[in-house]
């Protein structure tokens, strides 16, 4: 058996394990996403709990409600940092043969090199989504403060494919070359988050500095329904000068899956059936907190600073670990005993585990806005807000990144009913992106639509990232 075939089988078996499990650092706030994802200063009222709870008080409405009607608030994205949709279709979509049957595409040497070059810019594929099931913010009195409550379903998945493994699969093992799986990653999660928020005005403390000053906190209770992660992937393959092949494998993958999802493990003879409903049985629980402050300077400047999603989820029910360990030197690929030893070293073995912990996607957010029309003393058509922001993630979890995000954007209301928004963001998950969106303000109800990557509309299948956010809220 050729070594690259063995590696393909390992990857396929790992992918099959992952496919049995259900699944941005942005919550479904289309206004903020359209302006460049500043969040700390642009997420207001009912949308502020998960971005900057201090902004609960910064709304003209006493009550705001976001529900699945008239349209649910949703944020979803998918794509990669190395390959466009058309590239995926070309290499993996197959071609039609002379009989009209769909068959795989054969790559010549040039095609293989072109495919391998795709991995020069990155190796990650991501999918994420957040559905806001219900949110409410209430301001009974400025002296009492503002309260908020929200329920969100959050899911995500990311995978990283090592370039070495792609090269090994395409060209086979070269003499004197070492291949490793250091860049091999996969993680996925499905969480439900219950958030309780409070914010209050503390302007008297800094009345000589700011016109208004508020502070807020959000307490989070999280139920986990599914999670997977590659804890380590330290596999090396070396072809020596004498053509012997040295394989060192050390891999561990963790899973936690609700029994209601109907996953059956190969080491457990019991049969489970899918029983998916509105409230699956959780296999993990956790707590978190978000903290924020916000300030106004006269009627032109606002500032915001927050740290969100500080906490973790403990996965302590239905947890499983697959491990593979071994050190094998193959001197003769026709020796069945050596190949059996290689299979034993590479094949993962599963068992129930004692559990593990995953961190929430902690992010530092800061920003400022300028009310341009008031700064220009009314010498501007309509109302315009300029927004500047910086987001910094503290971990590389499934819905987070340590790449900082810088952004600048605006919201322009030529008429009160239809605000137009746009922005430019550099960094984060998307790299460089032009965001765009608009809203319809029908007094008692408001609709918003946005994308963080407007180039998708113009590039079509040549786009690498697709992201859409939409939602509605009731105002009283």
C-alpha cells in the first residue's frame, strides 16, 4: 500500500468522525456589520448585550424586542482564506465524461502545482452562524438603569488542511523529505446562550469629562449540545535515503455530542436514534461575562470599550476521545506485518473520556463615533455618523481569531426612514472587506440587512467569503 493512500484513508476516517457532529465573532446586528463591525459603539439597545452592555441605555425607545417575527435576526458566513467558490467547484465538482456521467477531474503536473499553490495564502475553511431566538431591552427609568435578556443559538466549524499533506497526496513521498500534520485542525460547536444584562448611568462620576457615562454587564449561561476539536496532531512522515519510511504518530481528537443528535460510536454497541427538538439534552454547561463602558461628549462624539465572552464551557457528559499513537519504521512496503503495525499506529481508537473544557471567544472591542451633521452644525444633507473601531480576539476558537480587526464606516440617513451604511474592515477573519447594508425604519418595527463582504455580490463564485446578516426589531 502506498504511503499517500494510507494518509488519504487517515484523513477520510477523521473527516467521517467529524461529519457525525453538528456544527464569527459577530452577533446578528446588521447595523454594526454594515458599518464595518465596530460593535462597541454601534450596537445599541436590544443588540448591545453581546457587544457592549453599556449601550443598553443608548436608545430612544423604552422597550425593544427582537423575535423571529417579522424576520429572525441571523448572522451567517462560510468560506476559506485560500480558495474561492469557483476553485472548489473546479477541483472538487468533477466533470462530465462522454456518457454524461459525473467523474473526478484528472490533474496533470501543472494542475497539481496550481492546486498546491492555492495553499500559499492560507489553509482554513470556516462556517459560522448565530440565530437570535429572542431579545428584549427595557429602560423603566434612567435612575434605575436598563435591563436586557437574549437567547442565541451559536454554531461554527473550522478546518485547517496542512499543505504538506496535500503535497504528499498529489506527488507522493520524496526521498529525504519530512511531512507533518502540524497545521491540521478541526473544531466545531453548537451552543445555546442565555444572556442577562444590566446597564446604568454613572455620569455624575465623570461629569467634568463626559456629558454621559454608562457601564454595563452581561451574565451568560451556556448550554452545549455538540463540540469537537483536534487536541493535538503531531504526526511526522520521513522517507530516508535508503527508501525506508519512518512514521511517528501522536493524535488526539475530543468530542461531546448530545444523545438526541443520534451519533453512534464504533466502540459502543448501543444504538441511538436522532431525536432533534427545540431543547436537545445538553452535554456541556458554562458561564461567561461581558463588561463594557460607554461615554458621550456633547452631542457629537461617543466612545465605547468592552471585553466580551469571558468564560468557558465544561463538556462533562457523553464525552469521547479518539487517540492514535505509534512509531513505525517501514523497511519493506510488501511486509504485511510492518503494514499491520503502521495501520495500528495510524488508526484512531475511541473511548469515553472524563471530559474537557473549551474557552468562549473572548474579544476586546473599542471604538468611537462622530455625528458629522452636528459637528458641521447642520451644514450636511441628512444625518451622518462616522464610526471607527478596533476588535482584538484573545483565542483562535471556532468562532474567534487572534487577528485584529480595524474598521471605519458610516451611517447616512438622507431621509429618516432609510439609513444607508457602509465601511471598510482590515484584518479579522475576512482579511480586507468592504461592508454594506441598509435599513427600513417603519416606526414601530425596523428591518436591517448587511454583508461584511460586499465584493461577493460583484465577484460571485470568485469570492472566498460569503457573509449575510439580517434582522428586525420592535420598538415601543
